[in-house]
C-alpha cells in the first residue's frame, strides 16, 4: 500500500487524509461552524426564553439557514455544505411542528448518529473499518486521477523489474492491501483504532442525548445544549484523534518500518 501525501487540508472526514491537520478547516471554517451551529443555537435560545413558542423557534431556525444559503448563492459559492444542513433543519422542524413537541427537533440528529454508530460497528465486524474504507476509496480516486491506477501501466512497470510480477503482487498498487497483507498489520490496526474513535463519538452522543430526549419537554433546553457541545467541538476533537492515528505521514512511517523489517 503506497503512501500518498495530501497537499491540501480537507474538510470533514477527509481531514484525516491530510498531511497537516487544521481543526478550523476540518469543520468548514468559521462559516461552516456558523451555518451548522447557529440554526440549533437560535432554536435553543428561543425555546429557553419562551418555552411555548415552538413555531417561532422553528421559523427562526429555518430563517437563519435560509440566510446562509442565500449568502452563498449571492457570492456564487458552492451551496453543497449549507444545503445538507438546511434539509436536516427542515425535516427536524417539520417533525417537531407536526408532533407539537420541541424535543423532536433533535430526533433526526439522533437517528443519524444511531445509523452511523451501527455502520461503524458493522464495518469493524466485517473487517472493513469505516476509516480504512474511506482511506482506500480516496487513494483509489487519487490513483485514477494521476494515472497511477492504470492497470496496464502498472503491469508494464512491474514487468521491467520482474517478468513474473503483476500489479497485484505489489501492495502499493492495491490501496486495500492492508486488509489481507500481514506485512501491513500495523496499518490495519490503525484503521481499526481510528474507526473505534469515531464509534465512541457517536456512542457518547447517544448516551448523553437519548435520555434527555426521552425526558420530554422539561429537558429540551438541556438536550439543545448537549447537541451544541457534542456537535462541532466533539467532532473536531474526534477528527484530530483519528488523524493522529492515520495521517498519511504516520501510515508511511508504519509502512517504512514494515519494509525495514522485511529486509
């Protein structure tokens, strides 16, 4: 499995495949934080001031999201990031409005976290940890974009060094080699550890938020506060921990140690 350096700092889970980790960039910068946090913050504040003003809180939250989308459109920036947030806020608002219970504003987020938790656990069970799967996907895309993933080109290069070799004999030509190659056991362990960190984040959110959700209207303000605290701050911290485990430079050093051992 070859090491591939990421020259640019990515956002979201893509940040774990960057050579340099930037917490602000990983969560979308100040603008990304505002677009993801403010709608929930507005809802929490309105409900704290007027616990019976559910419709007002929902409208205010949707209005804030709409302003963020309009700002991006006016500035001719990609609305992809804010659109996802608006859809989530809209679904959450409709659920809360139809049920008449403010706590249901957070139900969609709980379901998403539960789905991610199950996905992470299943991925660990089947030997395809989410972190490793994502890294493999990104590396395959990188190979295809720079031409290194061309099977004919790889086989031709291998044939020069060893007429009996094929592209599949070289772990560097197979981004998923960490799953089966004993020499890459250290890399596999790092991907599993990174996925466990991600799993613990989703589990922590559910452990804290589900009891507050089940407590009903009397705990809705606490549920909102928990959602804010366990949202962007915890996400950024989680990404940093995963990056410490699977950053390209660290994976490359793990592979180098394996190569020296084999020699």
